[in-house]
C-alpha cells in the first residue's frame, strides 16, 4: 500500500532523474529498503534517513517528516519537557486551526519574543 511519504519521495526522485539504486547509495541504505519505503511496504524510516532523503531531493525535511508521520526529535524533546505544550496542541486541534491561523500564531510569538 503506497503511502504519501513513499509516493512523494518516488515522484521527486524521478523528477531529479535519479535511479533507485543511485539514490539508495547516496543516502547509504539498500535499494531494496528504498523500494520498500517508496511502495509503502516499509513505513517506519528513522529521522536520519528522512533528513538524508530530504537533502538529496532538495525538500523541506519537515515536510517529509510530516508525511512519514514523525515528530522531529528536537520538537519531541520540547513537547515532553514542557507540560503545557500538549494542552496548547489539544486546544489548537479543538479549534481546527488553518495553516493561516498557525502562521499568525507563529508571527505573534516572533513579535513578542524576538530571537
């Protein structure tokens, strides 16, 4: 069963005209494993593999992590270390925030606490 993650990386790899085995070699995995990822037969790649794929295919690693249904390790640490984050996310989910709503929240946070 093909997954959005697998479909997207296959599509992008083909757009870049990179063969399956060449791509696998570049990211230091077997061609068989990459094939299983692309076809959805393997659905749990590590964060490192996903990030390596994103770099080779010039994609946003966050996009691929999301498609693979993975939470980046730095974010997972933050969620686990900050008890209010799950509450915040539950409230956001209840309100079905749009992408624009999220962007507005991000901008507000940036304005209130510049780096």
